[in-house]
C-alpha cells in the first residue's frame, strides 16, 4: 500500500519516464532503419533537381522499354536505359524552361512528318506522307485503346523533348565561334617551332623497390587530390562456386546409354501375349527422323544434305568414310555425346541460280488482304502459265514481270544465286528446296510452298561436290542426380565449417577455389556466374556486415556461398584502393627529388657524363603537340624550351618520364599571315565538337541527382 501511495505521488515523473522510453524506442527503430529516417519515400526512384521520379512511372517506362529491347536485355540494362533517359530529360528540361523554349503545333507537325516520313501506314498512293492518315490513326487508337493512345502521347513527348534539346544545343553552338585572335593563336601554337638538345635522366633509372612510400604519404596525396580519388559505394566479397558438372562416371554412363540405343532390344509390353516387344534400335530403324526426334536431347533431325565442311572437324573425315547405314560414335562434341548414322550421299552444287513466277492464293503468306483467288484456281492458273512459259525464257520473263509482287518483279523473275552453305533446305518448303538441289540446270516445274504456287526454273549450277545426309542422336552431358547430391552435401558441409572458422582457410583445405569480387551498388554481373543481381543486393543490404556469409542455391549450374569482406562507402577511396594510382605518382615525385638532389652539373654534357646518359636532339617541336623525339609527350619541358633564348640552357625540369635539362638551339617563329580565318574556323570546329560531347556532361555534373534505384526497384 505504501508503494502504491509513492507511485501516486510521483505520477508526473512516471508519465515522463514512460514517454521518454517510447521516444527512445521510436528513435532506435528509425536509426536501425536509416532509409526511413534520411531517405525519400520508397515510392521515389530518383530525385533530379528537386523533381521526384515515382516508382509507378519508372516501372511503366521500364516495361515499355523491355518490349522494345527484347528478351535479350537484362532488367538492369533496361532500367539503366530508362534512368539515363529520364535524367537527361530532367536535366535538359530545366535548361529549356529557363529559356522559355517550347514546341508549337506547326513545329510538332513538321517533327512528326520527318519522323514518320517512311512509315507505310502514313503514306498515300504516291508514297508521300499524308497528315490525314496520321490523324485517322490517332483518332482510332484514342477511341479504341487507352494504353495505345498513352504510348502515342509518350512518343510525341519524346520527339518534342528531343527537338527542344536539339534547339538548345544549336543555340549554344551558335555562340561557340572563334575570333581571328584565337585563330592567330592557333596558328602560332602549330607553326612556331624549336629545335632542342636535351638530356633525360629517366625515373626508370631508379628501381621502384628502393623508393619506400608510407601509408601516411598516400593519405596526404589523396587529400591534396581529392577529386581524382572519388569513388562510388562498393562492396567486396569472396565466394566459392560449387558447380554442378558431370563427373567422369556420369559421362561413362551417358556413353553406355547411347551404345545400348544402337541395337534392337526386347522391352516389357503389357499388351503383348508374352509380355515382350522388340524395340528397334538406331542402327536398324527405318524412320530415322522419328527415332532421332524421340530419342535425342534438344537436337532434332535435320533433313538436309551437307558438305564435309559443315560437320564437326574432329569427326568429319571419319564419318565421310562410312557407307550408308553405318554408325559412328559415341563421340563428344559441343557439350553432347553423339552417335551419327550415314543415310545417303549425293553430288550437289553449292551454288544455284534460279527464277520463278509466283501465284499466291487466299491464305498463302504472300497473299495481300484483297486477294480472293482460291488454292484450286491458283493451281489451274499455274498449270496454264507453265504450258506457256516452259519452253520460252522470253515469255517467262514477261509473265514474271507482269504478275510477281516480290523482289523478283522487274528482274524477269530472277531469285539470283543461292549458296548451300547459307541456304538450309530445312528452313524452306521441302518441295521447293528439293527441286532446286536435286534437279539439273534448265529444269522447270510447278512447286507448291507456303507462299503460293511457283513455276520454278533452274538457270545455272556450279561447284558440284559430294554431300552427305546424316541422322544424329545426342545426349546432353549433364550431372546425374547422385552428382548433384554430392555438390549439395559439399556446399552444406562448407557452410557449416565457415560458421566456426576462416572462409579462405577452410576453402583452401578442401581445395575449393575462392574467387574475389568487388561490385558497385547497381552492378548485376558476377564473373563466372553471369547475372547475379541477388548477390550484389545482399552485399549492399544494411543488415549485411563484414564477415557475414550467405548461401545462394538458385545460381544456374550450381550453388554459391559468398562472404562479405569489405565495405567502401561513396566518397574518398581507401588507401588500399587509391594506391594503384597514387603510388606510382608519389614514387615519381620522390625519384625526381633524388635525381635533382644528386645533380650538380650545369651543362648538358656534364649532366650526360655524370648520369651516364646521352645528349639527344629533337627538331620541329611545337606547343600544339608538345612531343619530344625519344622522350614522348613532355609539355613542361617543351614549355621551358620555348621560354629560353637561343643557345641557352635550362635548369633541371621535372617531366612526365624523368628529369630533363634542355637547350634551345633554334627557334623558328610562325609566319605572319594576311588572314587567320581558316585557323579561326578550325578553333570553331573544335569548340562545336566540345559542345556536342561535353555540354550535357557538364550540366549533369552540376545537377542534384539522387539515385534510389538500388533501394526501391532492384
């Protein structure tokens, strides 16, 4: 009771304590989730100069871009393309708005006319762009498909933005001209020349191993050159790939399966009287196409003749020595074990010239929408024309030019030359291919294809050679279930072991290869693994600490166990990362000081003697391209030479490749010109090129761009 009274007396204090505890809990939650405290809403993909790009808009554009780029493009590639486009639009629109630039209706008409000038659906009978057809098209999609109309609006906006950006760049270019004084300077830099003598004491004359560079010196160098050592956020991790690959035993079993498939065998058959049925093997089958398609992994029967050069080089000679009906194999080729049976040989020309007259009918691929000719009428028409043209090239040409609608119209029906190495009969109608390759020059016949009825004539053949038709059954070389089980066990045992020990040491003990990897936040590709965005995401998660590890089971071809080894936040590079660039530069500075401190010579010959170097010459050196013969590009040395009087020598000069002493032997001034317009034009062109390549980069660099893609959409 006494305790309760004390609590009542301290009610205000108690309330304050509870409030503070709740506030601390909320703060703790926020700091645990730093994104919630300091970042934008999860629905914001990016902020560009204060304008937010929403996740909804971004993903809609990504979906549209994915359709355009096709299935070959990864999601990250598509997202990067959309992101770069939106950033450019935002950066440039800010500049355009400041100038009050717009695209008016008349200009938009011209833009659409230029963009759609070759689109068949908007051309009239004369092949000229027809604005009324475009208007009908827009009205139609507006009334029938909200999505299609929105895509059209987006298309117009893209065209308008591109036009505004072009206008902006053109305005800047218009002001990027050069004066005659700039032209004169360009002429002087190119034409004023000096001849020099010099002695070079190369930095390479001092071994790198004799020049020590401390960690503090690297830090100091980085701090003085911060701009050169800015880095994006990155994560380093190491991983072991437990690859699911066929064992030697697996491969032996695959070969045995193929060998068994070669011969006939008895199999159990419930419906047979004696419960047995003879199953015909690969060697004796009469229908090779059916057998191959039923018993081969992935690779199907190809009904074509091919030359020896088309067969795998390792087995071509052996297979070509077999008689029809004989089998070679099993042999290993392109990830498969295969057996190949020779079916037939023929002598075939590798090049065929032909012509045709085509009569399409309703339903044929070459038929236009207004055609009402039936297949039966097309056949009668083809037979009638065949009688007329079979013995007359002149009549053949006349009819072909009159009725053909494909590329042979106006060419007397000529299809041209076709090479067997590029013309696969299996890709065409068999009747058409068989007629071309298995008939003689001058043959003419009516042939039915998916395009219609053809009257085909073989005009010429050349380069006849022996060709072969084969049937090949294949088994893909892949791990067995037992092998995959072993891979799973090995990965699991390794995962258990690293929970108590060192990742690299345990991998070394088990003879596993440890692969290091450093990735940036939006990377997706891992060397040797392909697209593994999931691993990069894991490495950048706030909850992932150095030495944490994770197992990835859904990696194509195996299992990966990865461990995070380092974190590099955006900003200055670490000493270790910067050393690659900083160390050589610091060594160069130290070597320059060592060389200069030991030199007391005041003339070129004395310096050459003391340093065991040669006095070299270089003629016709200019300031535009400050390159010295025998030493390379040395702007500091060349600049020093231009500042000397003839016959005088410089002091010691630190160059790119060593320490120099230079003497000016001759100076040839630039010839005075009556007019420097051509050089001014040259400078103007350089400026215009710079505008085209550098202006956007400069605008982008000066913009405030916050990228949240890694947190919101990937």
